[in-house]
C-alpha cells in the first residue's frame, strides 16, 4: 500500500550553511592557536684588515686598551676608575695639545660591549671626535 500517492516527492538536499559555519570556526581556531615566530637576527661578519701596521705611532694618536676584565689603559697607563668621567679625564690628559687626535680603541674580543660604549662616550665628553678601532690580521 502506498499512502503517499498525492504528495510530491521532495529531493533531498545538503544544507551548506552549517558546514560553512563549522569550517569558519575551525579556521578561526587555527589562526588563534598558531604561533607566529619572528626570527630577528643579524648575521654579522666582522672585518679583518690585511694592511701593514704603521711603522711608528703618530703624535696625534691616543691608544685605549680594554681588557677582558674591564680594565682601561690610556697610552699604556691604567685608568684608576672605570667610569666615563675618569676615562674622559685620562683622554684629555693624553691628548694634550695635539690638533684633532685620533682615539684608537683596542678592545679584547670578549670585552663587554658597555665598556666600549663608555670609552666612546668619554671621548665625546673630552671633545675627541675621531675614533678608530684596531684590528688584527687574520691567521692563515
């Protein structure tokens, strides 16, 4: 017996709206839980110099040596304190009346970066604007 004679037969259909809602929720969940790692680093290759060393020290040079322990030597004379004011006073004394002396910083490879910055700041306070860094020739 067929009791559905007068009724029309409806085609089954797939409702896409709930499927889209579920996919959007999954997409939002993935976007929120994903960690975005931003690697900010610089690859630095320090320069080396193959130039021959100068034969004699020029009279308008002030050599500053920074050791691993943080000791500061200006023209091979130790500076008592490590603060900027003491280094600045030693630089003024070492430069004397030389016209535009060049401060050459000889820093050990493992010297703290702050020590080098302190010497540069002391040179600025002493009125010495020409600063250079000493390098060594690469070993072969």
